[in-house]
C-alpha cells in the first residue's frame, strides 16, 4: 500500500507509527494510506522551520519572489498531475479541479509582488531632523491547517504569501486528501525554496495540538468547519498566537421578483451543485421573494436539474462528483430525510443516485427541496452536499432578516435587475462576501477572503492585503540625525 509521508527539511519522511486510510470517493475503495505525524515528527518539522527562519528572513524579498515565479510555472506545467490527484482523492471533476488550481495559482501570482507588498511606509521630517517609518517584519514559524474540500487552493491561500513575507511554514493539510498538497510542496522545493522553509506534516488532532501549543509557532491560519475553527482560535489565542480561523457557512441567494430567472437558475445550478456542494461558498438556500418568483424558480430548476450529470472525475462531461466519504454521504442524506420529515417538499430527490460502474461510490444526486422554513435542522445547519433548499418569503426585508439572523455569514448573493435594491442589499447585509448577480463571490487574490459572524474567528481575512498584514508584524522606527552642532536640550514634556 502506498503511504503518503511528510515533507520535512526538504525530505520525504515516513513515520508509520499511525496511519489512516485514504479513499477514492468514486469507487468507495481505499487507495492509499497517510502517515499521521507523531509528536516526534512534529518536533522535527518545527525544528526544521525554526532553523530555516534566520537565513530566510534575511533573504531579499525579490529573491523570495523569484522562487514564486518559478513555482507558478511549475504549477502550470504539472497542473494535470495535480488535478488527477485531486480527482482521485477528493472526487472533483477535472474541470472543477483545474478551476480550483487556477484560483490557487492566482495567490502565487499575488505573492510574486512581495517587494512591492513589503515596502512599508515612510514619513520624512515628523519632527526637527526626525524621520519615521514602518516596516513589516516576518513573524517566524507559522502554521496552516486546511480542509479537504480545496486541497490545492486553500493551502495556496496561505503558504506562498506567508513565505514571501519572510516566514517559514508548516502546512497540515486534510488527512483525507493529502497527495495534492504534498506534490505542490515538492514543486516549491523544485522551484528553489531552501529546505525547511516549507514543511508539510500529515496528521490529525494530535499534530494540530502540537502546533497550537508549541511556543515556536507564532501564528496559525485555519480553514475548516466552525466547531473546529472556534476551538483552534480559542486555543491558539490563549497560547499567545495570532490566529485567523475560517469556518463553515450557509449561503443564501435572494431571488427577487424582477430577476432574470433563466440566468438565476443557470447560476444557481453551478453554485449549489458544483463540487457536489462541498464548497464553503456554495449557495445552499434560495430565498424567493413572492409566490410567483418561488413557483417560477422551482419549476425552472426542476427542469434544468434533469440534465445534471454526477459521476467520476476523469469524465469531463460530468458536472460534479461524489461526496468525500461514506459517513458524509449518510449525513447529507440524513438532512434530506429530516427536511422531508419536518414537512418540506422534496422536489428533486438525489438520495438514490446510481452511477454506472461506480456502485460503491459516495454519490448523492442533485436535490431540490421546497417549502423549507427556518425551524428545520436542514435550514439551520451546514449540509455541505448537493442540496438546494427553497425558502419562500413575501418581501426583500424578510429575506434579508433571514440571512442576518443566521449564525453563518460567509457569502450571499442577490439576483435582481434593480440597482437600488442591489445597493441596499450590499450596504446592509451582515455577510462578509456579497454577490450581485454573481453566485460565488469568492474574492480575487488581490482582495481578501473572509466571512462574518461564525464563519470567521479573528480580525484579518485570508490572503490578499489582509494576508500580508496577518503574516507580518509592524515595526515603527523613529530616527534622528542631528545637524552638526545642533544639540537638543533637556525636556520633561511629552514630545510633540
Ligand atoms: P474540518 O474542520 O473537519 O477539518 C479541517 C482541518 O482541521 C483538517 O486539517 C483536520 O485534520 C483538522 N481537524 C479536524 N478535527 C480536528 C480537531 N478535533 N482538532 C484539531 N484539528 C482538527 O473540516 P473539513 O471537513 O475538512 O472541511 C469542510 C469544512 O470546512 C466545511 O465546514 C466548510 O464550510 C469549511 N470551509 C470553510 C472555508 C472558508 O473559507 N470559510 C473554506 C473551505 C472549507
């Protein structure tokens, strides 16, 4: 059996003391196993990152950036190999994997701007013969803990930027699909990154606990589910670390009565069912304003969903693949069952999806549920599957209140032709990322990504300008070079 190891100090390390199965979700079979890092392995990784820090910190930003330029090229050259690993271990279809990787590469492109990003701020003559400037210094060893649903993109949100800012990094990817992140890290080594600057440890809670408690780890970026995000944020902060912990979501789309319904349906299809709904920005609730909009939406969605194809990753004509695991499939079906029991109407039922040749795969078909209300568990919790629920309301205010009252605030979208309504929505809605006729408003790499409420713990969003702030600490220097012969007298007043 192929065992996926760790990348520590530039070497693949296999510690087999504990391992976990890695599945191919399309076949339902174990395809590999992954080593789960022990405390000793974690010690090795942290030691390597700490040892690499002094030289890396002093490497000029332009040299760090040059490595990132080469890394970008290698990612593009090896895109097929990376996407194949994502397909085999996550199940996402090749075109979806390519899109994920491309969004990840855009973060590398942003990181290539390191010399510009780290220029700092300068003020001349803040006082007589006094100049002042702020510079952004690296933190030291920082860690990233990432989820299964974007095995390439989310790690690429983190380590390229952290590294160009002068930090060394320990990545703990999801143990459910570890091969993609490992290959990506090996490409960065091939691009010329000195050993120890990026280390990858595979593992579970035991590995994460070490990262959260070891004093040498200065900051932690986390992306995953809300209960774990909250735990990570509390523990990392209690241990004096800077932390940003991005959590789960329940993203609503408002369908206004004046919306271009055919366009809204097309957009909703991809946003609700793409990647089998396993996206933190997936639209999982459609809030129809007015009965007519509700009826038209359900009718057109039902028709459009007939053409959807669920299947295995290598067939690019498939729209989406399987869920990540048998347990998750059971959980998603459990939510559909509970909605039905609570009185909602299952309009399109994906519970019994069968994919020819892949009868043991973790497939669930696209599901549409109408007449959902806010008391239902299926409405309150994140399903993370190919399930779109329709809630019907009378007014836009009612629709916005639903969204504001929900515990999550990651993404949202409004479909309308009314600019005034759209502007009011984006001004007032209590959600971090907003789309106007754009279903998945994932910010580009030169903005930053983050939700509100229980979708993010911490102050700074991921990547982009907030990422630079997160991975650096500001130091402000005030300097006087007196003109010859001029001496300051003694003063006991506060300098002004
Ligand atoms: P998860 O929380 O189960 O796991 C995320 C990471 O935390 C993994 O690396 C895992 O090994 C680790 N982990 C799990 N349990 C732990 C524990 N008890 N202690 C310490 N570490 C632990 O999430 P997942 O199932 O891999 O990913 C899906 C979730 O991630 C969804 O809720 C989704 O909404 C969320 N997500 C959020 C964003 C965002 O940007 N807000 C992006 C992608 C995914």
